[in-house]
C-alpha cells in the first residue's frame, strides 16, 4: 500500500495558501487518478484508489499543519507496512522548485517536525519551494494566497514526480 499525505490547514480561509500547497497537490493527484476524498480516517480526509495493482490512499490531515504528525502516526499504526510520502511547502527552496527526499529531519517546517516526532525520519517527501518574502512576517507569508497561474504547472509537475516515484 502507498499513502500520500498532503500537508495543509483545513477550512476555506486557508485554500490556495502557501502552507496548503500539499493539499493542492494531493487534490490534483486525486483528480488525475479519478478518485475523491470521501472518507474520514485517522484524523484525515481520505481518497482511496489503485495505482497499478496496489492500493493508494491520499490523505489530507484534518489537524492544523503543525500537528500533522498525529494523523500520520495513526495511519502508520493502522497500515504498518505502507510506503509513506508527504507533500509539503518549503520556504527554504526557491519558489516553484520541487525536491524529493527519501528521509531526513523536519528541517524548518513545523508540520514535518511534528511528523518526525511522531514516527521518526523514515518517510519520503516531496517539497514544493515557496521561497520567502523577507518583508513579510513568516506566519503571514505562509498563510497568504499564492499565484495560482504560477503554481499550476508546479503542482502538475509534482503530481508527475509522485507518480514516477511510486511506480
């Protein structure tokens, strides 16, 4: 089984903000796979489908980003042998960059740090670079809306990267 977790904050006011780019990527992946988010499971909203012969779950934790580890921990407990990939925004990468990491620390991202605290460093991640605005408070920046036209091809490329990695 494969589980792709997109990080974000639930609620309309957070839609299409930098911190929700993980949600937007898994939404685009769900659309590409023809599946919908219809179940609540392990503190997350879940879409179930198949990728080839294998089951895939796409998950949007329904905790705030910084507490995403609680959802992932419950998923890990329920699906012990699953392969986990987390999709997350990254202020330390240039805007529009996509980077894959096989494992590692949570870095500067509080959501990733929380996941690492809950389950350790052994999970894959796709990081979407959002850059920084040095003139803006960091919290205000990550909760601000991003340019949809700029990020549309970035999200599409991230979906392709995920599908390639999960083959």
